[in-house]
C-alpha cells in the first residue's frame, strides 16, 4: 500500500483512491474522558455552592474568597467546555446513522447533553450539573451497548 502511495505521488498523472470511515483509528473512542470532565463540573459546582463569603469586611479575607471563587468558576467552565468537546467528538466521529436507527433518541440525548454543558458554564446550578451527569451516563451506556459491551459507569 505504501509503495502504491509513493508511486502515485511521484507519478502526478496517476491517482490513488483511499477510503476511511472516521478521523481516527478504530477503537480509540471511549466516553471515560467525558465522564471525568462532567464529574469535575459537578464537583466544582458543589464547591461553589458550599463556598461562604467572608462575614467581615477585611480586604484580605475578601481577596482570598474572590480568588478561590474565581478559580472554582474557571475550572467549572473549562471542564464544561471539555465535556461538550468530548460529547461532540463521540457524536461526530463515532456515532453513525446505524446507531440512530438502533437508538432513535440519540440525537436528542446528545443535543440536551451539549446544552447542559453550556448551562453549567454560565450557572452555578446543582440540578443542572447532576442532570449533565445523567446524560453523560446515558451516552456512556449507549456507546458501550453499541459495541456489544456492558461497561459499568463508575464515578470517582
């Protein structure tokens, strides 16, 4: 195959037809990274809710609080963005029309999960973060079922 490709490149009149069905080699997809990122969104949401502002007017206390709050928000937003990226990679590169036939609610599941990622970026809402986890679990289950496997959804 490599010889044909090199010869084709050297002989500009010749064409070589190649085929691929996805962007990456088969077997490299796994929803685990989606789960890890979504868990971080949930964990940071819980930390933000539990974070209490200082009761004093001391500027050092407020600076420490503001710094911690800002860091938690930054991590939550970055992980929500990562969750969405991983979901969309599965959607665009792994799932095929045959999967839609088998799982007719797949499109809506992916769409809602991606929308929840956006909602988790702009809000500090425990219910939305928990709902995102449930959608990530549903995607996990569909993914592994489509491969004929039953891998457990294990949270950290």
